[in-house]
C-alpha cells in the first residue's frame, strides 16, 4: 500500500489541467500528488475552443481566428466573432509543457499502471492496479469505458480524420476558420468539413462524421478529404501530417462522483458536450470549480458539467442524428442563417439565457423538434 494525499488517474487533458492547477497552490495545501497513467503515448490532436476572456492556456495558443464561416448547399455565411476568439492548441505542445511541469516538481510522482477498480474505506479512497493498491484522501478519475453506457441511452460518435496540408499557392483566408461546411456527400450520417488556416498556404482540413459508427476506413476518410480539397482549392498540395480520432456523443447522465466517492473529471465527468464534442474549455471551467471545492474542503457539493436544460437540448439533437441524420445539415443551416455567430457561440457554450434559447429554437424546424420532445418524454415514461 502506497499513500498520497491526492491521486489523479489518467494523464490526459483533464488530468493535466488539474495537476497544473494544484501545483499553483502551496505544497502544504496539496501534499503529495500521484499521477497514475497506463498509456504514455502522446496522442496528436487539435484542441479548439472559443473564449472572450483570458485563458489559462493563452501561451499555448498557436493560432486564433476572429472570423468564422459556415457553409451548406444553400448558404455561405461568415461573421466576426469579437469579443470571442476561436483558439487552436496542439496537444503535443500541451503535453510537453505539462510533462516538464511534472518533472520539475518534487510534489508529483508518476506511475505507469493500469487501474482495475476503486474502493472507498471511510474517508480514504483506494485505487487498485494490477500490482498495487494506492490510498489517498482525494481521488480524481478521468478514465472511462463507454461499454457501460445504459442501453436505453443514446451513444453515437463524432469521428474524424484531418490533413495538415501545404499548398503551392495562396488559397486560404488566414483570419477565417470554417467551422462547418456541409457541401460534401452525407450518405447515412451527418458529414461536414472543418478548415483551420494557419497561413495563406497552410491549413488543417478535417472531415467529420456524426454517426452510429465509431469510425470509417482510411480509404473513406481520404476520399472525402481528396474530393473536398480538389473541389474547394484546386491546387497541388503536400500532406505535412494527419490526425485522427473519435469522440463519444451520448445523453448518458455522467455523475460527478461514482458510487465509491471518486470524483470524475474529463470525459468520465461529462466534460465532452454531447452535441458538439467540444471539451477543452469545459474542462478548464470544471477544473477551477474543483479547486474551489478542494480549498473549501467541501467536495460533497461537486456537481456535473451541464445543466439539466442543456442536457435536454443535447438529447434532442442526438435523437435527430440517430434517427434522421439527413436533417442535421438543414437544422444547422437554419440555425446559422437566422442567428448571429455570437448568439450561437453563447448558446453552445451554455452561457445563454432561457429567453435567448426560446428565440433561437423558434428559428429551427418546429415540427421536427416537437416530434423529438415527444420521443424524449416517451423514453422517460
């Protein structure tokens, strides 16, 4: 048995943000911190978020955009999003920074082991691995297995593949990011392209699918990417590197604490917004909240990431993606045509007021959403 005051299970985005925040506190407040991480491989991915305030990680933002663009078969819209900025962070740089932070700290120990279960023993929490049992007063867990999601809940996937490309001529608008372009074949799912330009000749072009499948073959991804780049930019290009991944989209009710009293963070705590897949900023906000609870010695008040009404909104859209994926592009088209980018960002960030949400929903297909409300009610009976 090995003791620590704080154990963080999982050294991903949430675990690292929490350790970073804890290390800003005096050593006598945190005591020893143990990080348990079974996978030491850094996953290369892009993290994006919008904010109108200073961010804890502004120094890691490699590029930001002040204008967003949306495209569908009938619309092409763009808008300045000031005072917001749409920020890009490279996960590789993020982990390099945090790993160095940990190496420089005498407070943090790292063990590479697989956690198999958690148990509670009065005020202490036990973390069992294949070889050891670790005990601490505070345990934060970010590991998750989506196979446990209740069969009555929705489980879809946002999966994607992107190419970082360099073109042989200037084709990109440097200050404008394309958040969604639905001008590609939709097939049996909702598909769109995502374009982040880093210079006039360099950009991330990413194909994204909202579907029941958790991935496509590389041949399918590559076909969409090649077709889009050819039709949109029509110039020779070089693929610098690629990224690929998947994000769960579920209406599962993630608990703030599990039955053993372990505090859930990151995906395990519902930090991924079900209808969009965005998580970085939600993790940052949740981390600040966790630190407040830790300092006040009152972790019993910790609650989940989303309010009940936004969880309801997300569930309605997930039902549509599951049952009528061909309607997603039409819904998004009406959303962006009839509402400002600022209003949409505030809503997606769960910062909007109830009257603003009613106004926004009034611009969407009413019969379709009424049908989804009835489905939602029926599922609850």
